[in-house]
């Protein structure tokens, strides 16, 4: 029983939940900086919806990506799914049941936060459509954009909108979240390289499969560079200087990854490192922007 429970937890990939807390908190912090008081009960309920939909996506992704994950012989700790289902630790149907239960929890919470219904419905629908048919966006070269919109766009927007129903300060929010959205898009490309062979073999046409590795590597480099080039523009648009400066701290790492992507995407031994630093940047930059917003207040 204990082994099954542990496998169920691993299936949900809880390590990836941290980004949802940071990004939701970023939206609320920007609302506070814009002069709104933080409503703690609404904050907690909003975070609960985010976590429910995030876990729903993780379980659904492992269920619907089963064939691609089973065909993947070069996964990393950051790609290729949780590896629970291909390893036979749990029946495949367990992932679908867990996803549907979490979807139901998220939908129930939408009824409580009725004033944010449009963004919550968009978040839940796009999160489900990432891997689930009939849209299955991750297999059409649209999953990267879908994830950037949901995780680094709608999550902080929800955190903001629940505290700022009049949307005062929305321009500041959009300026602040743009780098994270670009880095999220780049991160999805980076973690697709290790999975490309298995994805292609099972008809999952991610951007790396559709564009080819060389073009995808150039897109990764351009998108990562754009995230950091946006920071002075964000400052000019009202993002506090301390937030923009802190967000630039990982720039040397970003430069190193841009310089190495051309070689590393072809080297299976480098895929773990490549995926790790892509994930690290998409967590670090919004976290540093959040820290800057708190300090600016």
C-alpha cells in the first residue's frame, strides 16, 4: 500500500508545483504594489484552484502520453513524464481517474470564485487540452504556446485579478510576466529534445519534431534572449528597477545556455543539464521579479 501511494504521488510530479505558487504569488504581489489589499481567503482559494488544475494536467499528461513515454528511451528527470506508468508501478487508468477527480475539484472551486470565471474556465480548458484529445495541443506543435499562456500568463493573472477586481495595475502585470512566458516557452523546447525520438515514433509532433532539432535550438536561443532583452523595456513600462535588476541575475547562465544549445541538443549526455537549467530559469526569473515587487512595496 505504501509503495502504491508513493507511486501515485510521483505520478503527480509534485516537484513542478512550486512554479504555480511563485507565479500566483507574483500576480497577487503586483496587485498589492498597485494599491490593493490582499484578501487572504481569496488568495488561498485561488491557489487551491491553480494547484488542482496543475496536478490535473500532470496526471492527464502521463495518461494520454503513455505511448510516447513508453517509446522514450532517453528521458531525464525533467522530461519523459513521471515514468510511473511505463514502469508498471500503477495501472494506467489510475492517472485518468486522478486527473478527473482533480478537474472536478477545480471546477467546484470555480463556483466559489465566481467573479473570476472567465480566466478560470480558460485555465482549466487549456490545461486539459494540452494533452487530452480531441485537441491534444502538445502533439500539434501548440503545447508550448498553450503552456506559456496558462502557467506563466493566466496563473499570475488570476492571482492579480482576485485581489484587484477593478484590474488597476494590469499594465504592470503584463510587463512583469512577459519574461517568464518567454522562458516557459523556451523551457518546453529544451525538455522536448530528449523526448524527440519517442515523440516522433508515436505521432506526437512537438515543435522540436515539427521544426527539426537545429531550427528548434535556434528558436530556444532567440526566445531565451528575448526574455532578458525585455527587462529594460519592462522597467520603462513601470516594473520597479529592483525587480528588473534581480530578474537579470541569471543572465550569465542564460548566455551560457544559449551558447551551448547548438551542441548540447545533439548530445544525449548533455540533455539532463540542458533541461535542468531551462527549468531553473523559468522558476528563478519570476521568483526574482516577485522578490523585487515585495522589496519595492
